[in-house]
């Protein structure tokens, strides 16, 4: 499979890697779309991410995939499902920085793991693997679900509430998303655009 690999800070290459093996609680997905996160992915590429990164690595946490095969213990995904935030596995000596920028990815059936009594630390991270209802949003637009979820999480952590004033500096995709999330919470929003 092909994957977008940060071989070292400042260097990106498309590499041919072995397809990862699917586990019993995993659903193998054909990766359809991935967006480059202005925070996470660009920081990994620049070598400035806040946490340690093992290079070479596959970037991408804003990814959407379609299930093509399911593991023996998968009960909550089926072939054809559209899944948010699909990742790939370490393969061919290449590590992950989320790993969504690859042709093949995996989604973890964390609900089945939870129901089967597997300890939380083994599935908690994968709660972001969610089925996107068919026909509600196109796959190419669905990749933004990850950005929207993260921005709403940020608004909630900031404690934004009804009647408060929020200033958003910037009118890019994240700025617009943050403004919308603040408005959903009932805040009065002011957006400042970038000068060009």
C-alpha cells in the first residue's frame, strides 16, 4: 500500500509499505479521504510537535474510510460502513503519527471490546472510530467531522456558555468551525478575518 511518510522533520515521501494485518476486533478500511491538520500534522512534519515523535511516521488523524473486511470479533461495523478517524498500523518499519494518510486503514470495534470485558486502556483511544450514517454527509465532507468534534471539545473545555462573548481570530476552516461551535453553545461570536 502507499502511505504518506514523514521520513524526518521537513521531509515527506510517498512510500510503498506492506499492508497491515487486521486483528480480530478490527475492520479493514479502504481510505477514502484525509485532511491535513494544521496543528497536529504540520507540527509533526516540521519536527515541532509538543510530544515525542518516532520518525519515520505516517501522518493523518482526519481520515475517513470504508469497511472492506471485518475481524472475527467485530460486531458493530459491517462491510460498506463509512468510518471516521481510521488509522493504519505500524508497518514496514514505519511508525505512526495517527496514520490516516495511507491506502489501507483499520477501525477498532471498541464497543465489542468493552462488551467483552477487555480493559479500557486497550480500546479507549479508538472511541473516535464511529460509523457515519449513509446519506447524511458525503465522504469528502465527512472528513471535517474530526475537526468539528475537536473544536467543540475545545469550546466545552474553555467553558463557553450562553450569553458569553467569543472572539475568533481567523476565518479559515478552524476559525469558522470554532465560531459555529461557540454559537451552538449560545455565545455571541465575533470573527476576525485574516488580511490578504
